[in-house]
């Protein structure tokens, strides 16, 4: 007797719900061996691929499912979510809206649509679907947190704070969600700024940003930091002779690695975001890539590098003392630290509504001296533009004495 595809799918979905992704995948693929076009199996494999961060697999399977069932709301919704994660935002919005036209009160699809509209730079349009998602899931913190971000981006700081407070009330024992709500509230001026952005927030932010990161930064934001740092390094006496062991902290997709490669005999990258690292891996620049938090990873590499660079990374840390000490410890004697900060003044650091920290350059220099790093060069610079306004920054080259 041939296997019953309905029973296999039901068993696979039950395993999937329990978190047994390997068992679920085995059953879904068993269905496809007997019925290669079975759309439910493709759709569920698309969901599974998204959970694993396999964007290409998610796109492939959701396309097959939708081709067989173009009117099925679940297929449209999953296709839209996969397109959003691939950075194909206009297509994602179209698919998600088509799903909602057929199933208008699907809270997950409403939230996905709102987040895709925010990513497209239209937070005003995101408010209605996110409001609806929060109404349909009154006990869930996730849609409220997404709504809080949309309100912040649309200029409604008080509304954003109210939604973030409500998300915090509903977070329960979810420390990651609670931490993100606290961080947003601090950025809005409702509470003290923590010493750093939550690692889960930074990871999620850049995972979502990865597919469109380079186009966004080099296009709309006129991002210049890696090139500015490389120029300052060369002007301060380090020629690009491919002679150094280089670590690119917060390497992202490898934009900074491209600027650092002329200085590197060996180039390694470190980042919290697995999707950013996947993009960096495709560039073929790095000898090694590591997924970790810099404060956890650096202490295990004493004197391991001759140049450690951090382009627009320290903006997600408030108190830079621990990071500068960790960088100093991972530098070989005579090694160089090269980094940027967004410039502030008055307070040692401040958390802005953009949810990044600004640092007083004089305080950064004092912290560097306490960490045992000597000044080599420092320069004011515009790091990028936001809403048409240059973002003021400071560039540092520091050395660990021999």
C-alpha cells in the first residue's frame, strides 16, 4: 500500500509543532517522493526553511506551493513572509495583502505586513495592520512591540511608549522580549539607558536587515564609515600591504571587510547575526567567520590580532569600558584598534530615539587610555545620512604599546 499523504502530513505537522524539525522534514519529503507537487508539503517545508534561516529554501518551496494553490491564504501568507525575509519587500507586501483579502483576521499575517511596511519606510501605513494584530492577540507581546516600533518611526513617541509598556506587561517570563521592551522605553526617555542594547534585539534587527543591508546603506544612507576608517588607518602610518592579522568586529555582510582586506594577511569576521554572516560568506573575503557576542568571544583570543576594527558597531554599546578592555586584550603588542562612534557631548553616552548610543569622544579617549590603548589618530566625520541629515561621528586609531 502506498503511504497516506494526509496522515504523513498530519504526523509531520505534529512533530513540527513539538520542535522536531528533522522528523517533520523527513515526513514532508516522504510525501514529495510520492507526490512531487503536493502543495501542503511544499508550504510546510517553506515554513521549516524560514525557521532555520534558509531563505533560498523558503522561497523555493513557497513558490511551488503557491503555483499549485494561488488562492490559498496560508500559501500566500507564507510566501509573503519568505519574500520579506529575502528583502523583496514590495512583493512581500503584495502577497501578504492578497492573503489578508482572503483571510482578513490572521494576526500573524497582519503583523508580518506591518513589519514589511515599516521596513519599506512607511510606518504610517503599518499602524492599521499592527493595531489589528494586537487587537486579535490581546495577550501576546509581539504585535504590541512591533506596533511600538511603528509608532516610534512614525513620530508618535507617547503612543510608542504606551505600546511598549503594554508589551512589557505581557512579556511574562520571556526575558528577551522584556529586554527589548525595556530598551525601546529607555530610547523613548521612559527609563534609564542600559549599558548595552540587548543581544537578541541586535541579532533580530540585523537578521531582518541582512538581505537589503548593502543597498540601503550605500544607497539611501550614503554610508561611508568603512572607507573613512581605512583612509585614516593609512594616513596614520599603516600601509595596505596585506601584512596584518585582522579582525572585523560586527562584520555584517562584509562591507567593512572589503575596506580592510588590503591590510590583511588573514581576515576574520565576527557578528551576532547568522544571516549577516551568510551574506559575508558569499563575498569570499574572510578566512574565518564567527557567530558570537564580541564581549564573550574576544577574551578567548589573547594577543590574537594585529588590527581589530569596528565600523558602526560600538553604537549598540553604552558603556564602552568592557569592549575597549576586551579589544586591548585581543591585540598583540603594537597592534591597532580602529573604530567609529556616533558623537555626542555632555554625558559619557546617551541612548537616542534611533535606538543607538552616542558617545562623547573625549570620554571614549579616556576609557581607551584606562584600557591601556594609546592614541594614534582621531578625526570627526559624517558616518552616513538619516532623513537627509548627516550623522556626526568620531573615528579612532589606537595602539597597544609594545
